[in-house]
């Protein structure tokens, strides 16, 4: 912001406090669903997902947030915090971050039933590079303590779609110095 004053003036500047929140899912209004909590989150926030099975819906994470189970170091909690992408054509989690030097973190979740075939989706171009999977990482982000089951992708690089270069299935790292652990 540039401020130019041509004479003496009193200027009041207020700064917004950097507040990091924890958004619980399922939670009380307005964060009833995982999608709502992700959308409402800001850089630095943590979305904590309680045990249960949730419907996956092609989550694009374009913020530096942490999405985690209630206890990501406990295998029993991880096994019971499930995101099920069955029947979903938009993909799993795409970790992009805000592009401002921070990281997006996915921690302690079980991701299941992510299947993608670009030729089966009407309206998609018939050729091109496409990365897809249960988790796609674009940048320097972190995926840890996660279990990925039944994740498949088909296409020129992974199967049967002429003209496509596809990558993914479980985890696809598009670019960056990502940390994938446990």
C-alpha cells in the first residue's frame, strides 16, 4: 500500500491480529462438513477431523493449512478417520498452498477409493498432461501418517487413454521439495 500526503495529516493504521484457529469436523455450524471447514480456513489454521467416514469431493487446498485426524500418531485413529472418494470424478486432495512460502499439511488420514480415468469424463480435453491421485502435491508440502487404499488412475501414462500423459494413483508429486513420510 502506498500512501502519499501533501500536507500534515493524522493517519491511523490498524493491523489485523494473526489468529490461528482450529476448525473441528464434524462441528457445529458453520463447519458441519470437511468442505465447509476447508473453505472457511485461513493460512495457519488447522482442520481437525474426528473419527468417521466422510465423502471425498476433489479438495483443492490453496492455503497453508493443516488437515489432520484428532490423533495422527495413533494408527487406530488414522484407520477410523476415512475420506472415501467412491464415485467421485474430481480427484482427491490437491495440495497447492498459498504460494507465499508456507506449507499445506495432510496428516493422519485414511484415503480410499480414488479412481480416475480422464476419458470417462465428458468435457475434458482429449489430450494433455494431467496429474491425479488420492493426493497431488504441487509445491513444498507435507503428507505424513496417511494410509491410501484403492487408488487407481488410467490414461496414456498409466493405462489406456490415447494422447494423455497421466501420473498419480496414490500420491503424485507434480513439483517441489515435498515431505512424504510414514
